[in-house]
């Protein structure tokens, strides 16, 4: 199981990860029987990989299997049930089925409050998920309300100078970015970048994410030169840390392609989009939206 997580999170080798998780599932069923929390965990792991691959239908099936076992074994008010509800909400959110996502996120929130009390990181995470759905729906005030609840709990529990707090503030900046409040977003993104470098060091995927976020602000403002600088910084870190064939690397190539397209630089647009396409094709397959998007850009 640990090997599978390494392949998924660090290398992006989803098929390899699925192979390990499927083997773990078969062994666990033989040893523990079908109605076992460990079997449910295996289904959850497989579901996460399918979601990362973009195979949302299979992801949903696996998470539902996990949820059914956990509800039978533990009852309805258990942290594992909340976790599976969150996983199902994640799939629906990725599909754009926001109301279904909210239904499962709210279910997870209520369980987490019952089990852990109001001031827990699990409750904070549920607030964050709900805020993200509202953000995707364009309900920015509601989104900020839930992000603020998340932030208040995180600060009380872990203190202000913590990665979880930085990521919550980053979500609030995403909200401002979507509204076109570029200066507010940029100020938060830069502050979050400083925290991440202080906590994680410079060569870290989360730091690369911050450079991509800052690049997105500059791109939104039409400052393509600064956008290119930030996206290149993200790409350099990701290539060093994650390797040259990781989906995050492909996303940075995609970002660069979009900026070059705005410049009218068709040669660089095609080059960056083609690099993104080959990574997405290998890792995510031909039907994933990212693969198809980069394929269109590469033909410009």
C-alpha cells in the first residue's frame, strides 16, 4: 500500500499504483473477508487513483463500496464514513455535480462535528470542501464564509505559521482571482509562498504550486512576461522534485502554452502544449480532459 501511494503521489504512475492496490485488495479479502475495514481502505485507495486518472465513474464505484462496508461495520457516525463521504463528494465536485458534492460534504461535516467536536482539523477540512464548491458555483460570499471558518479553526489548532493555514489562505486567494480581484489575490499568494518556503524549503511541490498561482494572476492581468517567469519557476522545481513525466509538470507546460498563445507565439505554444500532451497521454490516457485540452493547443 505504501508503494502504491509513492507511485500515485510522487511519480504519477497511476496504472502501476492500481496494480499494487488491486493486489492488496485481493490479499486483504482473502485474509479478512469482504466486510473488513481494511478492504474498505483498499477500495478507497483504488477510488482515489481512478479519480486522479480522470476515470470518475470507476472512482465513484470504489468509494461507494468503501462507504457501504464502513457503514455496516462502524455505523453511520464514524470518521471513516466521513472520509468516504468526502471522497464521493470530491468525485461529484470534479464532475461538476455541485449539489451532489455538497450533499456528501455536508454529511461528512456533520459526522466530523459529532465525532471530533467543532474545533478539529477534520471539521476545518469539511468547511474547506464546502467553500470550494461554492467557489466553483460562483457563490463567492458563501465560499469566503466557509473558508474563513476553516481558517479560524486551523489557526486555533495549529497556529498561524502552518502549511494548512497557508493553504486555506491560498483558497481564499483563488476566490479573489476568480472574481478578478488580482491585487488582493496576488498579495495573499505572495504571503503564502513565503510561508511555504519557510516551512517546506524552496524545492517542494507546494512551492511550485504557489509560483503557478502567482503566474495565473499575472496572466489574468495581461502581464504575460511576469506570468512566464512564474510558470518557469514552477516548472523548474517540479521537474527537479517530481521528474519530467509527472502530471504537475504537464500542467506547467500547459500554463506556458496558454501564455505563449496569448502572445501569438505559435511555435512556443505548440512546443509547450505538445510536451504537456505526451505526459498527459502517458499518465492519464487519451480521454482525460487535460489530455484533450493539450492536444487542441498542440495543433495550433
